[in-house]
C-alpha cells in the first residue's frame, strides 16, 4: 500500500530524522526511531560518545528534532543528572523526559560508575543502553557486553582462541541491584514490545534502565537484511532474554514462542563463523547452548 | 560587614550571593569545607539550589556541564587528583562554551600523595580553555568568585572560570573578610544568566556534535579568541566591582612598590603576602624592590606583564609548580613574552619552591633575592632543598 510509505517530508518531521550516516541495516537507528516515536517532543536527550552520536550529528547536520547533547564517553548519565537537576530547580521537570543514551561500552564499562551514581541518587531519568555487544564505533573491539566466543578485533579467534572467552556481563541485573523503579530488556527485533516498555517508563518517576539488543551489520558481519531476524533469533534461542523488573524484582518475561537452537542464531553471523570449522567449535556451540538453556531456566522463558 | 572567616567560608558565602541553581561536587581535601558549607546552606534553605552529591569529580563536572547547558548558573569545586580527574570534562565545558565557575583549592598532585598546597594541579589545566584567576587572600577569594561569574557569563566570553585558592593556606585559615550585606547589590552587579542557546524543548538544538577536519580548526580558533579577548572583560569585571563594592585587588595583574624598582618578585596566590612583608622591610632598608602579582594566569596577560617589567633589571619568579622535563612555567611564559617584544634587558630567574606544602618563609625570600640577583636565566631551579634528604632513598 503506497499510502503507508512515509514521504521525505514526513520523515523530516520525525523527532529522529532520516539523513544520518548510520550503516544500512543499523538496528540501533531503528530502535532510536521507535523510541522517539513514543517519548515525543518533550524530551531532552544525552548521548555518550559512540555510533549514535557520530552518525546522527555530523556538524552542521543533526538528526535530532529535540534538544540533544553529547559530552563525553563515560558521562551520559551524569550529564542527564545535571539536566534533571536544572529542570527540577527551575520548575520545568514536569512533563519533560530526560533521556540518557549510550552504547554497551558507554554503559557497562567506562560509564558504569556515572550510571550507578545516577541510579543511586534517584534522578528521574530514562537511561537506554543500545547493546550491540562491542565497541563498534571504533572498529569492533570487545566490551564487557560482548557475548561468549564472539570474534572482535581485540578478542579475535585464532589458532588457540575461540574469541571472547568471558560471558556477557549481567548488566540488567546490575541495574536491578540498585532497586530502581524499572528495568527492562527489549530488542530491535520486537518493536511493539520495545515501544510498550518505553511507554511504560513515561508513567514511572525515578531512574529507569532499558537495554535494547541492536544487531550491528559490520560488527556482527551479516547481510543488512538480517538485522531484525537476528535480533529475533537472539530472543527465540534464549540468548537475549526480554523481561521487565520493578524495584529489583522481575515482573514479566517475554516467552519464547518458537524455540530455536543457538546454532540458528550463530550461523548467520561472521563473528561466530570460527565455531563452524571443526569439532572443537562444535563443543563451543554446545557451551553457548548451555548459556541459552540456563537463561531459559532462570527467567522462565518457555 | 566585616567578619572573621575561614577561606572556605568566605568562598561558600560569596557563592551563596551569586545564587547558583545547581551545585555538584565530590569531596577532596582541602576543598571539603567549601562544599560542606554550601550543603548546609541548601539544607537550611538559605540557598535555593540543587546540590547533587556525585560519585566522582568526573561526574561533578559532568553534572554542572549538563545543568549549565540548560541555562542555569552552576558551581563546583575540587583540588589536585580531583581536578586531574575532571580534566577531560573541563576541556569539554570550555569547548562547549559553558559558563561554569569552579574553585580549585590548590594542592600538590601524586606521587607521592600530598594533601598540601602547591599549584601543580591548576597548572595542568592551563591549556584547557578555562580562565584561571588566582586569589591572594580570603578577601580576594570572596570577591573573585563573584567576578568569576560576571566574566564567565559575558556573552563574548562564555567560558568556565577556575578560581584558584591555595589549599589550607587560604581555605583553612581565618582572616577578616568584608562581605556584601545586600544580595540585591550582587544581583545588580551580576544579572541573571541569559544564554542564547540552551537545552530547551521549545527550541531544540544539538550540542556537542561531531567536528570534522573541515570545521574543527575554526571551532578551536574561536575558542582561542574568546579566552584571549576575555582580558578586557576581566578588567571590566574588576573595575565594576570596585565601583559597586569598593574592593579592588587588581585585574589581570597588580603591582606593589614597583616604582623605580630594580628587582621585582613575580608570584601568584597566597605567597604574595609573605613576599610583600619582606619587600616592605627591604624598602625601608633602601632597596629598590617591588612585587608583581599575576592575578589572571589564563588568559596570560603578556602585554601587561611586559609593560610592568620592561624597565627593571631582575625578575625573580616564584614557581609553585614545575613543568617536568622543562623547568619553570610562569618564568618561561614571562621570558617568552619579553622575547616576543624584543626586550632583552630583563634577567628572568624562575625558582621552584614550596611544593607539596613546604613553607615559603620570609627568610627563604631574603635568601632567594640575594642568590637570584647574582644569577642569570635560571629556568625552574629547585630552591630550598634539604640536602640531607637527597642522599636518602624514598
């Protein structure tokens, strides 16, 4: 139906517009667009240094039709804290959402201290971590959220290595341990679920943490057309559990509708291709399957 | 009103008079008393501000950055390692042209760890784009913070201003300070902050965007111009302050007994008090000696310094910091300013002393003068070393 296609003019009216320099198939830009549709124009956003900041604000252009600020890599949550404090003291906070954004490195590694401080102080801020599982902006280096056995340029697979030898950091659980009002995990593969969770944050005062799985075409090494499919397979395999939690307690999980073995998810991505070369790789896939099985058990995904 | 105030109390009281809306700080000796006093003022309702208790100096600077971008007046304070930890953010605040005011309670940097005073910390930030003013005593610390906002918030400036106050020597010492009785007078001197671009949902702008090679150079050029051109605004702020409050401690520099002087001691901060006492005595004994106080270290008042020094023989520069691998910092810049103007008649000697809180006594100053007048082109020689200690292993 032609009537469902947005014109160029329509897209320029959006709060996160077209014309940015994100990669073809970039799931992060898809997620941002979906999120901004829900948050609306009364939003002030911060971005940590990273892909989103770089591809959306190449001076003199900007994709943001809301007030937006980037300062540094590790301080997105602290910048947002300052904005929230300024809005509170000037009586402008009511009706305004403060959105703090970062990638997985900017959240779980270098930005963790500032994020923990923001949570602990109880700022009325929605923090969103776009998790693509590595430092993609600098060329696919390993982060604390890089999954087990993933190839990255600093955790390469090699003659005696299967890539990243540590499991992904349990970042949502770290957020939950702060007993913040709301923590959620969503995926670019499930836009309605993502938007529902974003909408929920609008009714909750205090710190909110939302982590979104956003597949990365060049970093994960797959064809751009598979972004949504891969995101869905991460959920359906149990490797990326989607859930909500309030004050540290899980309140809902997205059930797996059609369970798939992790191999289905792994085989589409070049970052795991070294696992498909020999018997030893097979044994590694078994270990990854075990991670998925444990997730399914732990979160009750079936 | 005249009060006996600890330096930290004087500073926090003057900050109260400027009515910042967001304050954020992380405790570090010897800055703590300042932020404790401010916390108490907020707790008592004497200052209507958000006091954000952060988990680090990095976040303290980031909080005031974010708040400042919303167009509200902000304040932070730190020292030593805290300032070095903030450094990345200070560069960012300057680059984003945000008028944050911060106090540096000057302290030595590690290693070895030392909580005591020197100026190595603020010197490390000298290329950041932040204006650096240095206070001589508690009265000046009080007055300088109010002037700092006036300078920072000038639309032509829009830069962070760092007010440097010697840790312990001023922050923890009580002196008579004449405070301003009526906040209305401060409001008159310092109108509400009115920024052209803010984070405003009704008028959205993007801040901190990517500067490609095609625009970065020009951005930094404008930043460089802004701090260079702030000299006249610093002078105006001091003069306006004098007119309104009757207090003047210099603007970019200040001279003391320099008429007909052959020898001039150049220094910054609280050591000036000791130096002036020595100079008073030497003047009584008939020696032609004076003092040049550097009040603004950034922007560097090269013209004013050269003008003050061009007819003297010896400039003795007290360095409370060292550029490791080079030598004196202040003396180097003064020599450069003279050289640029082709003045080679002034003998500039820089001596590193007083590091890590080592007292600079009147006797040190006497000894230094006798030594320095016999030497030429000394570039940051350490003065006042205990030679016995040098043979021991640390």
